C-alpha cells in the first residue's frame, strides 16, 4: 500500500476511484498519463482501497485487465490486509482470479487476521470451487493457520456438509490430514466424522489422519461419529485401528453417544470392538439407560445383550474362531482394503501361497503382528497345503466368530414360505373405493366455468370506509363504490362450505345464475342433505323455500330426512315432514330414518318419527328391526319408546305383514314462501354497478349465535361441539375400559 504524501495525491486518487466506479476508461487513461506518479497503485486514506480493489469489487474483468496493463500491482493491500485476489475469490469471480494469478499475484499473502486467500474460498458454490483450484494451482498455502489458530483445512471440514468437494481438493493440494484447531483441539477428521461424510473420512485416513487424536474434551473421531449414529464411519475408523474405548472428560465412551443417537448397529459394533457397556458416565447412567430414556428400544435391546456378553465368556480359545480385538480390527481392515488386497495378491486367482499372503499383509501394513498372522494362517490352512483363499480371509468366517462378522450387520432378506409349511393367507378383503360422481355427470358450465356445485363467492363490493353491515346505505343510489373500486376476480368455492357457514348471499347469487337447487357435489350430496347433516335450521328452511327436493337420494339412498335423523335434530325432522318427506324411505342397507334417529340416541327424534307414522317393524337387509337396532346402541330411553310402540301395535294376522304406518300426507302446500317483491304503479329502472345486498348486522349475528347455543348444554361450545351420534359413540368408547375392569 503506497502512502499518500500530499493533498494533490489524495484528490487525484479519489477522482480516479470515481472514474473506476463509472467505468470511464478514457478518463482513467488520461488520469494515469497526466496525474501524479504511480497513481494506479495509490490507495485512498480511509480504507486503503485502490483502483484495482474497486474494479474487482465491481466484477469488471475488462477494467481489471486494463489497470493491470497500465502497471497496477496485483498484490496491493488495503488497511485490513486484503488483496484484490482475496476480494475476487470471496466474490467467486474465477475469471478475475485467473487473470490476477496470471499477472503474478502472490497467493501466499495474508490479511491482518493471518488469513490467506484459501480462507475466502469456503462458500458452497461451483464458482468458489474453481477459485480454490486456481489458487492451489498457483501455490496457495493449503496449511495456512490464522492468527487465532484456525487451520484452513480444519475450518473447511467444519463446513463439510456444504463444502465436501473442496475438502477433497484441499487434500489433493497438500493439506495436512491432521490439521487441528489450536483452541479447541478438534481435527479435520473429527469434523468429517461429525458430518458423517464417509468419502472424506476415508480420504483423510488414507493420507495419514490420526483416528486416535484427542481434542480439549478428550473426544476422538469415534465419539463424533457416534453422536450422529454414522455406523459406516465408525466401521472405517475401526479398520484404521481407532481406539473405541476412549473415555471423555464427562466420563462418556462412544457407546454413550451412540445410545443417545439410537442407532442399534452402532451400539452393537462399539460394544464388540472394545467399548464397555457397563461403564457409567458422570451422571451415573449406563448406555442402556440413556437409550431407554430416549425411547430407542432397539438400541436398548442390543445394549442389554452386550451387558450379558462378557459374562458368557468373551475370551478367545486357541482353537476355533476368535473374538479378540486384533482379529476384529484385521477383519474390518480387510473389508476396507479389499480392492488393494486383491490387486496385490493378483486378480487372476483367489488362492495364493502362504508366503505371498504374508508379504502382501506386510506390504499393505495390515494392523497385525507376526504371531497373530500365523494364527490366522492356521485357521485358513487346516490341511497344511500352504495356500490361503483370499475370499475366505475377507469374509472372516474361518477366524472370526459369526456374531462379530461385518456380514451380520447386513439386513437379511425374509424368505418366502411356500407349500404346505407356508403361512396361511389371510381372508381376502375387497377394497371399497370411495364412490364419487364421474366427470360425465359433472359437466362444466356453458361458458367454460367449473361444475355447478362450485359456486361464485358473493363479495360485497362497497367502500368499508363509508359503509358496513351496521351502517348500510339508505338507498342504493348512495352507494357509488362500484364506480371507483376495482372489481375483484371471481372466486369459486364448494357449495357445501356455503351451506355449513350459512352464506345465504353466495347461495342467492348462485341460484340467480341458474345453478340448480338440488345440484350434487362430487360425493352425491345436495345442499339440503348437507344442511340437514350439520343441523342448520335456517339453511334448511331457505333451501325448502327455493324448492329443494326433500326425497332426493345420495349414493347410499339416504334422503335429507335420513341425515336430519342421524344428526338428531327434531326441528329439521318436523320441517322436512311438513314439506312432504317420505317417513319410511329405505336406504341402500334397508335402514329407515327412524333407525338413524335411534342410532343418534335422541328420544325426542324417535318419538316424533313414531308419532308421524314411522314403522317400527321395518327391517334392514340384515333382518334387524328398530328394536334390534335400539338394543345394539344401548340407550334405555329409546328402547322403551320403541318397545311401547311395538306392544301397542295389533298382532298381525296370517298373511303378509302390513306396513307399520299410513302414508304421510304431503304438507308441501302449507309451506309459506316469503317474498320481498311488491307491485308499484310507477316503475323506475336504474342500473347500478354493485348492489349492497343484505348482510347481517352485528346484533343479528349475535342473535344467531344465541340461537345456535340454545340446543347445546353448558358443557359444550362450538369448537368442541359434536353431533349426537358422534357424541354417543365417543361416550361408549370411553366407557369400554371401565366395563372391562
């Protein structure tokens, strides 16, 4: 960084930076020719920024090349020690980084914090990966340690989940596999194990990473792998002779962390490879207790087996398979280095001589001593032929006990049992599809709109600052909101939602647009059926006034009266019967509205239907009459009503059974339909862009809520309200455990 010596230099450098910001190359060249000496390498006094810094920050490759051609130094530093190449790397501009590198930028310079250019590459983008490759190509320090003691490779491994390819590139570029954070003692291998990245862990170990290094908390890479339950990582660490029995400052082994993670394979493997399952931590907890407290049943089961294992005799004998740690480590090593082992022994044949086999193990630095090699050879060469089968050695079946083999951790495929000894097949159950209307029965509207059961939502398009439900316009002429408010787009919703919410305005709008009052939704339900099933009295009365068919059926042949009786609403039953509903209409299963009322356990509904002439001797397709249904649902009040009615009936004479009641007389003519139209001698027509409508006021809404709460008890509110059938079913379900006790 060149120091400024006078006011003229300060003014000229600021003027030059302005031209660089504006990409005015003509003025820049004029300034460099006519300005003070070495102006291109001067920096402004506040932050120490030079012309090259500004050009790099603007990602202007052309301007950077222009300044370099006019003598700009690529190694100029600002007050934080940052060079242009560091800024370019941080921005991920690999083209500018390559340009600066070709102009002999020093990649080993460090900023004020001791960080080199590689510290600025740790971002999860492909552009930063290319910047890293360029920097390493031009001799950047892959083992740079900052002033705070952070190794660049260890920091990159700390973010390995985002920067895994960069970590592998760093290893190829000469990074120390044992890179350590001087403050925490955490190594690059520990960070890779914590992230569970098997390729990175394997690459670090192959280049000489120490699997037994300890951090400040006496944790090893095995501990960090166990925290995440990474079984394959622990297996690779075991192949490189990692000590599984290391205890941390909190008196925890790797088995404690694996138990907390809940991986059963990790717990089993660690217990077999040297972790003591009976070791308690500083809180006095065993690994099995930790797994049990965390709800990991499979891990707790494996730990229980591990606790019993030493008591059965975990000692190897001179004859037979082994379970010693050295034999298990050799078995893990042979599986990890299988390709190298086969290549060294020769891929042509699986059988090699004993001498060749010993030399290969020594050449590949297998974790085994000479005396132990002879034990392994004796197990494989029982016929004393002087030959070893490489496949048998890798499988380990001849010198390692079966429960300790790596093949025991592979999930076994369940064998399909057939023939006489096979498992009997269960009873075939025909899947029952949900019955819905076919697209042919739900045609779209003539204008291309949705089917008729999807209706347009009514929108009261009035200025809320002038009108509201409590202060409507006195006359429609006063409401000129439609002239200056933008009309909203049409929104179509299922008519069932309008029925449940009592949206009469949207229903009026739909019927005025030609939507049939008995339109069926995709589940065959008409608006009247939905209103009856939800117990909405006002909506039922409104739909009847619109001419809704009280005897229309859904796919189960349920009429609106079935739904009203099942909902336990006696007011709706009375209204439907007055409108001409059939009192004994049979459903698909043969059930009548009286049977549905019995199921709802509402004596008032049952009594009203009986008085209206409903037959108590009608039977469904299972051959059960109303008394049988009442006994099945167990309401004594309903049983008594039905029994009294059946006892009062005259005993049938010989011959076919007569009907239980007389046909219900239609009272449809007695239904009064209220209209708001009246005649006038003088008719004045006026077209308004929007009519106010009749939205309910606040007092009307409150009175509506009061009416809804009338049939409810003090124990219920709208949020937890259930229809009578659901309420009775829930009560009986809760009483079942008490009766069994």
